[in-house]
C-alpha cells in the first residue's frame, strides 16, 4: 500500500518541474544542515529547473547541529563549511548564488548562535592575530543572514516587551536581513513594532512555504496569514522562501503563492519577486 507522509509527497519528476512564480528562493538548505539531503550543486540544478534567477543557500548555524564541545577552540572545525564560500561561483549555470546562513536567535537579547564562543585559533590550529567570536569569523564571507527561532524555550515566561525587543535586537545585526518564519516560531511578540522596525531598516519578514505543511497545523497557518496581511497594510517588504531541505523543493511555493494571491498581497512588497529587486534590497540593508 502506498502511504503518504505529513508532507503529502507522492511523486517527483524532474522533467516536469513547476516553474516558480518568484525569481528567487532565498532560504534553502544543503547537506551541511545535517537533516537536509542535497548538495549545493543539486540545489542549483533544481533552482535552474524551476526557472529561478537567484538561489540563496542558508544552512543552519545552530546548536542543533553538533554537541557542545569540551574545547571551544575545536568548535570552528564543525562549521568550516561557512568559511570557504568564496569557492562558489557567483553565477552557477545561469543561477545567481548567494551565500547565506540561517542563524538561531539564542536569548532574549537577540544574540545569534556563536556570539559568545571566542576563538583564538583557526581550523588548522594556527593562532589568530586577535581573538574573535565564532559568529563574526563565520559571517565574514556571507551575504546575508536569516535570524530564526527553532527552540523558543528561553522565551518561556518572557513578556511581550522582551520578545519584541529580542527581534528588534536581532534586526540590529548588520548582516541580518530576514526574520525567519516568525509565524512558526511559537513565540508571541508585538507584530507592528517588529514589522515597522524591519521596514525602517529595509529588512524583510519571511513568509515561509515550509510553515504551511500539515505538520504545523492551522494555528501556524493563521499566524502566517496574519503576519502577511499586516505586512501588506503597513507596507513592509517580505521574503518569500521555501526553506527547502531537499533539492526537489527548491522554487516550489504552492501554499505561499496561493495565500498571497488570496489576500491580494501587493507584488511590489515581495522583495524576492526577482533577482534585481532582491539584490537591491540586500545592497541597501547590508551594503
Ligand atoms: Zn528555520
Ligand atoms: Zn530553514
């Protein structure tokens, strides 16, 4: 008997890939995220097949990947994938490839994973000229970061003012461009305050295809819809992304595109609608 998992996947046929309604997919994962299944090359090929102009690869930068080491100085070795991005072509088989990261927000001050791990040596053991945080070291070569919450335990008992401030502080990070899937994080916050802060900084709120899989339930869908509607009302730009953890999901926006159509979301507020718009947004927000 053929059974379906919670993602309702039945078949995939690379010869009949639906064309993406948007030019960019700026939140995707490769094998480097450990619970994802494709290489960067496979994701680029999938992006091309889906008609994307731009692919953003944003692997997890999070404590969910590796156990805490006894020796912090060895920790960089787990994450060295992020320090060699200059090997990647900027244009790969006609697809513009951007180098990103999805970083966990780890506390109510809006700090991002790795901020408190101070390194004195590189992956070979050679000493740095001056100590630096692992986050800063890894982020040297990235184009933008997505700040997301995957484990909100640290917000239990927090006030709305605290969780709102958490997102505001994360947005202050010069490389954070996108608040990742706030509708799925399960952490309440003052929506208008965070949305308007993102708008003021030219940064983006994410509407994430992956939040609409049945697994997360209708409450998650309703929250995502509410966020999208408020972005439309306040004139806040959004990033639409798949959060693909396997190449065949790259560029597939079935649920999000249906939602945005249903609520008549203004096209001009979709920062990922084409590559030129997204690159312009990155340039202005991050430089
Ligand atoms: Zn995420
Ligand atoms: Zn993700």
